[in-house]
C-alpha cells in the first residue's frame, strides 16, 4: 500500500469488520497511528539556515538525496507541518542521519 521508504511503510495495517446501516458486512483497512519518534540519540549531519524562498523538498534532496524523505527532517525538528520549517527566513533546522 505504501512505499517501504514512506513514513507509513512500516506501520501495521489493521482490518476492521463492520456492518453497514443496511446490514451488509464491510471491511475497512487502515494504518495504525504514527507518532513522531523521540529525537534523543539522533546524529546531526548539519544545521541548515533557511533562506528566502527555500522549499523543504529541495533541502531534503540536497542533504538526504531524496526529496520524498522530507518527513525525516520534520521528525528531527518535531514538526507536524512541513511548511512551518521553511516559512521563516533565518530559521535553523536540524538535518539528522536517517533512523533505521
């Protein structure tokens, strides 16, 4: 369902059997809730200062080699909204080694 490198790739898929209002059985599949992992013990690669007009996908490609791994930088900075990391010029964000 999700690419193995996705933040949801390793989460368990749960199947819930329900009965619709008309009595028909139905199965709903969903991923378990994902929590941002603790930042203790992460190895910092670099601290990056955001410049005017920068985007997180470009920063991620520069340091991690894959723009789709932006969520790793969000996790390292305890950010739920990726845009909050680049909406303020001069903000310093931490780029850490990917956790395995």
